[in-house]
């Protein structure tokens, strides 16, 4: 039987549709982060769920930009310095202020809140700095998340090598008692990441287990960290509702010992239950 700690509740904070709000949803101007905790997070925690993932809690960009990762350019609109960018506009105080005050009472209870942050590797405002300074500026950029004692999930972080500021920042967080996650799973030539916890979409995990990718992606048998698979994005049309989607696809992943990141409020809306998942 699977364990409740393998279930992670997902909130796509910046996956909304309104660019004028920097795509932030679930958090509202009237109640801010405290309202989010009271009306969104706590009802799920009251059902026994002890882990949550907040995706891009301080907004994202409407337009992407190219960042150099390894030997290729990647377009991303997930800025690592999203908190600083949003803070520049006082109209966004409702989601740039009060985060730690609302979330820390939750993490203090032993509930894990994972905050998924933007793409630090290849960000020009950090690449231009000496490695040591870039690491500390990277720490400062997520200060509210650290004040709340959140775990940190780094978007597209697998290209970083030892000595690079992203890798060094992750190790500094670990030494300070924070849990970190990389995204997605590491390449076969990156053994320095093999023991790290990974966030990977369920679709990406299929690629990891495809023998045709064995010369690119590290085999699952090489990975000793937690595998957190995410059921992100739009529900496949094959399944009538979120209940069928999760009930049919999540239990096999749990049986493999993986953790599963799920939009539980949507699942509950269609009659799903925790017991149906961890049966």
C-alpha cells in the first residue's frame, strides 16, 4: 500500500490566464497569501496531505527569452528573479508580500511546501557575476521562500556542473537544512546529480524509461534521490474526468515508490479520494 507522504498537492500559482496579474491565480488581491492558506492549502492538509508544491509563486513573464544551457539555447519565460521583478510594481503587493508570514506556520508543523522557481542556469543577470557572488545573489532572490522554510525546486537545473553557481547554491541550501529538487532527471554524464531529488512530469518520465534514450538520460537504476512525478497540464481526452485520470495512472507510479504531484482540489471536485489513490 502506498503512503500518504507520496502524495504531493500541486498548485500552479502562475499558470493562470491573466497577464496583467503576472498569471497568478489561487492567491487573490483581497486576501493574499493568508487567504490562499486558509481556503486552498489547509482544506487539503486537513485530509492528511503533508506535502504541497507551489509552481512559480511570484509570477512569470508573458514573453520568453533565450538562456544558454549546456551547449544549447532554451527559451523560457520562467524567470528565477520573478520575486524581484514583481516587487517593482506596488500593484502586485498582494502576492509579493506576506508569503513567509502565511507559509511558515504551515512548514513549522512539519508540512513540506515545495516552491518551484524559475530558470537560474543561463540567466544573464546571474551569469555576468563571479560564481561566488552569483550563488549568494541567487540565495537572496528567493529570500521569502527560505524565510518560510520551503523546499526549493530549480527549473531546468540538470546542466549545472560542480563549481557552477546553480550546483553550488543547491549544495549550500542542503547544508543549511533545506531540501532541494532538480528538474528534470539528470543526464548520463551528470553523476553529481544522481543522488538528488528530481521533479519530472509523468510524460518526461516515460522518456527516461525509454531504452532509446539510454545514452542521454541516466537510467532510473542510477538515481537514488526521490522521484517526484507531476501530473501537470491538461487532462488527456482519454479520461472523462480528473478522477479517472488519476485513479488509473497514479497507483502504478506509487507502487514503484515514486511520489506523485497532483492537482488534488480538481480531483476531489470530481469525486476522487485519497484512499482511492493509496489503496
